[in-house]
C-alpha cells in the first residue's frame, strides 16, 4: 500500500489540471455514473465530431451514440445499433486491461485504454497511433543528467554491446524485467529474457540492429528474471560509444498498461527533457506574443539564449521585419476571437537569426489553453539544408533532362519488371515511334511488339523477335548492330543497372559504317597498288629481255625475210605489254608523272572535240567548265586520259544513248572533303550518266585492276584503275554514287593549287651525239641475269668495255679494279640498292658518270626516295638505241664539263 504524501508535498488542483492539460495523449475522466467529469484538449482534438458535446455531465453513452449517428465510428456500420452500443458499454464498464483499437471515419486509428478507478469512475486514455513517433533522443551533456533523465523515464532503457551483454539498465527497466536494484548490469544478457519460441527472432533482430538497422516499436513476448511472462513493446538503435558498437533499447510493459498511471507520472522534468532533446525549435508565447518557452534547439538555431529570450516579443527577435506586420495582425485576430489561418497547419516561411541572417523554416502553430489567457506553441524547423538539397536536385534534374534531350544517342531506362522509367526523344526519332507512345510505365515487350509489327526486324516473325528480346533480357548485357528497313545502321547496347532494371542505348552508326567501308576500300586499293607495282617491275624486266633479244636478232635478218616479220610482231607485242604495265603503274601511282600546275578547265575543253566523235551521235554530251582558270597540280595527259576512260564507261552504260554531263567547279566553302583528304580548297570534276548503274556489291570492286563487267574482248579492266591511280597521284579522292537503273556519277576531288608564275623557259643544253662515241669502261649492276647479259651485250656492240655485277656488293668489288668511266645500275637490288651504290662510287671517284635504270618508274617509290636530282633514269623496257644514246650523251656531257 502506498504511503500518503505529506500535505506540504501534494500538488494543488491547478497544478494537476495544468499537468493534465499538458498531456499529449487524449485523457477523459468519467464518474461512477458514467458521466464526463473532464476531458483534456488532446482528447477533444482526437474526436472533432463529438468535441462540442464533451461538457461535464454528458454520459458516455450519449457521446457514443452521437459519434455513431454522425458516421464517425466505422465499426458500427452495417451492425445492429443497439447490439453494438451494448457491446461497447459492457467493455466500458468492464475494462479488460488490454488496449484496444478502432477506426475513425477520417482514417485515423485510435488506441483505447480504459481503467476503472478504485473510488469509482473510469479513466479513458485515447492515443492517435496513425503515425509512429519518429526521432531520436540525444544524450545529455553529462552522465549525471543522462542518468536522471533515464531514471525518470517510465519506460525501460537498457544499453548492451554487440554481443548482447548488458552495460546499463535503468530503474524502470529493472522493474519491468525483474532485475534487482543492486544487480550488476554486466551480468545480464539481452537473450536471458526471451522465451524458447522467440529466441530465433530475438537473435535475428540483434544481428540486424548491430548491423545498423534501427528497430521501432516491436512487440515481443518475454520471460522476466523473476519468472513473470510479459509482452513488451521495444525499440532499439545502434550507436558508437567509447570506441565500440553499442545498442540502446527502449521498452515498456504493455501487458497490463495503465495509461492513466503512466500519464500522471509525467512531470515537469519529463516535459523539460522533451523540450531539451527535441530536434525542432519549440517556442511558446502568450496571447500578446511574449516568449514563455525557448528550447535548446531554438537557442542553437537563432543564436539567442533562453534567459535572453524569455519575456521578449517573438516578433522582435525571430520574425523578419518584412513579416512582422502580418504576424502582429494575426495575433490580434486570435486575441479578439477571430480565426487563425496559421493554427494547425504546416507552412514554409522565413525566420531571423540573431546575426541578421534570414533562414527558411517550416512552421506549425498550435493553441495551448493553460490558465488565464491564451497560449500558443510554435514548432520551427530550419530547412536550409533541405532547400539546398532541393535546389541541387532540381539543378541536377534540369541538367540531366537537358542532356537526355540533346545527347546524340537514344536512351531508355527500365525498372526490374521491364516498365519504362524514362526515354529521351532521340529514341522515338531513331526508331520512328509514334508520338506519345514512349510514356513512363510502357512495358518493354510492348515496344518490341510495335517495332516488330512495323518491320524493324526484317527476316523475323513477330514471335521470333519477341523470343530474341527475351534472350537478351536473360543474358543481361548485349551489344549489336543492325540495319533498319530505311537503310540506316543502328548500334544497340543493353546492360543491367545495379539494384535492378536496365538501360538501352541506341546510336546511329550509318556514317561510321560508310567511313569504315571507305577506309577498307582505300586499304584494299593501296594493297592492290603495291601488288600492281611489283608485277610491273618484274614484267618490265622480262619485256626488256624479250625486246632486247628481238632487236639483236633483227639486226642479222634481211628485211624481206619472213623472220623479220616475226621479229616485228614480237616487237609489237612488247610495245603492247609495255603499255599494259604503264596502266598498272598508273594505278599503283608509280608511273612517271609529268606533274605541273595546269588549268584543268582548259584540258577538258581541249578534249571536247575528241569526245564527241568517240562517243557517237546517240550520246548527248554536256560540258560545263567555268570561264576562270581552275588550277590543279596533275599530269595533263593523265587527266585527259582519265576523262576519256570515264566517258567511254558512261557510253557503254547507255547502249541506247542518253545524256552525259561533265561538270567542273570548286567545292563550296566549308564543304567536308571525302575521307582521307585534309580540309582545304578542292576542285570537283563530276561525270554523270543516266545508264544502267551498278548494284552496291560491285561498287567496292570497280577500281580493282582487271575487274570488268563487260563481255570478254570489250575491256581490259584497267580504265577505272588508271583513273583511281591518277587521282590518288594528284593527292585527291574519287567518290561514286550509283543505283541500278538510275545511272552513275563519278566525282573527282582534286586539290586546288596557286596559279603558276609566268617565267621564261631556259633553253635546253645541246645534247652530244652518240655517233662516233669514244669507247669507255662501263660497270653494269643488274640483279636480273638475262637482262644483265643483254644490256652488257648492247654496250659491247657499241664498242665499250663492260664489267658485269649481279648486285651492288659485287659492283663495288669490280669498281675497285679501277678505270671505270660510267656506272649503269638498277635502282632496286638485293643487299645493296642502286642509289646507295651510286653514293659510294661517287664518293670514291667523283668523276664517274652514273646512269640509273629501273622497272619502278618515278621518284616516289620507297626504294628511290633519296634519288639524287639531275641523274638520268632509264625506264624498262629499254630499247638498244635508247640505251646506247643515253650512255653516249652522259659520257659526252662528262667530257664537256
């Protein structure tokens, strides 16, 4: 039995009423006749429908029936009214001690806890449990204040380590769990009070809390140390203390919870601790705006101490000047009984700090009727960080939206179930998707189904397309390229996102495909050019041997003999073969190029009179050349031959006749040149016909040597190869646009050159005649045995002494014998090439004359890049007369110098 308190320690009625009204739970007291004695404001606020009837003397049954009639009690709907009222009244008169719950019409859940009082009457406690309490309580500045706060708490508070061993248990916790007041907390383990049935659950919850996951208001059956079985409601949160991981548990015995006793034990100390530990600013004012309470959070936020703030007007301290008039006007309306627009609402506004800083806040104001006059409590929260986070999120979202809308690729993002989260406009453009179709929530398979029905996947049925997409979803990562029905190429990348979902990227790679094709074509043509040059070199050696021996044989045969005719035919064959090698060398860009800066338009106009009779009357030739000069560095003969070849090809493509257009102009300013050409100024020569055209599979082969679509005997296959070589040798490029049945257009891009300077051409020096040339000692270096014998024979017949060498090394050995007047050497030989050999010989004896011969005409070949200027070069096949005259001229020039 409790000992009565001394009279001087008892609370007066006003203090009890004040404490009763400060309770946050709804509490009402009914007398033994079930009539209402008193209901605190929180109780009335929970039941706005019946609040007006909550006056002293009103029976509980009247309040119950009024709430049912107003539809506020959903549990009564659909039931017999009298039966339901009887059940509720029986429960009111015979409370079971266990809390109950019921649902209001506005969706709020109310916990009910009624208890009969010893002197008669009923104490009713009502708690709004719609939203669970959130927040954390902070430890106070010192161990003493923390223990006072914890010991004053009616709830059990325990601290244990990560293994569950106790560190601290407050007084309420010891009472709830049956632990002695003097028992050491270290001897207690958190799992000591769980039953066998709840032990696995308790162990799992312990691991989760230690791992960082808070536990909120979990109910669990416990077995106390003294043997009692209770149901406890507990919460737990991990924290760091003293360098180790600890867990704080808050629990209460809800087995026989008496809300009235619990609320009556709340004291000013508990109210003070709540104010002190609240994270939000709490400022209480009277009806004139004077500050009555200013909690520590308000001190930290606004920079004023509590002692400084108490008694001063709130508007003077924390209300910005721009808002003070409205604040004072609102207080005046509340004081005179007018409605308050700010009461019971959460609004965002601004507040003033002590240092003059204006900060954004979230504000809620409630009326607190305590004692005489009116009081109000303002709950303020500094939302500066939230505003900053919102601004950052908005800015990042704006940037992301801009990137998504302007990036050059299509982007789709799906969740784990395949529903579209976001897609940029490029997806619809690349896939020709109808407007509005790509809306969030779209199922990925629905998009694939639409594309399949539109023919996006040619060669597949709709079912096959869906099955193929399901395979990609299973694989997760996919990379592929496909050609769309409109001819464009699309690159598709599909990869999963961490945490579920996936991203699909679409890129138009049509131009890239074209560039790759052009690069492969250029590489192929380069390889073919090297092959053609090598063939021409070896072929020229063979032709030199054949032609040489034919010439020697012809010298001993009478002109009227049949053998003379045969030898003449051999000579004609050599000439034709030599012409063929010249075509090959043109393709390989190794032919001797008489490159000079010419007016290309003048060359084209000069060919017009040749083209018209060659093309015939059925071809309508149209030649458009600008009046002003178009200066291009190119061999004029090769340029004319290129035009001739293109015109003949166009004629053959139009067997029934048709228009043939030849146009010369300059590329537009800023035009992008073909792949492989640097930015600059270019002339464009286009030859366009309306003939049969060519299919795409032939366009990659038309410049290959000996490739032709003409019947046997109607073409060598070297015409376009020669054109290709001429253009490349001039540093240009050639493009082809052709479609079957619609004709072909060849576009030759040639770099423009500055106009040539007009200078007088110096007179050529007189050449010495080979007639009566004096004999000389000649060193011949040639790695082809037959050609070495033949050339040596020609020179010996002309009266010279000849020393033969099969390569450069042997030539040096023969040169050391002395007395050499002239070195005749092949440019390309194994071990030691002709250019290096000439350098060594002239260093040993500068008076020695040097002549070169080669099957690689031109000074652009890799083996002859350092070919000395001014030294004559004989190009194979070599006529005997040409050889002998060149030797005689070289020796004569030496003697003259």
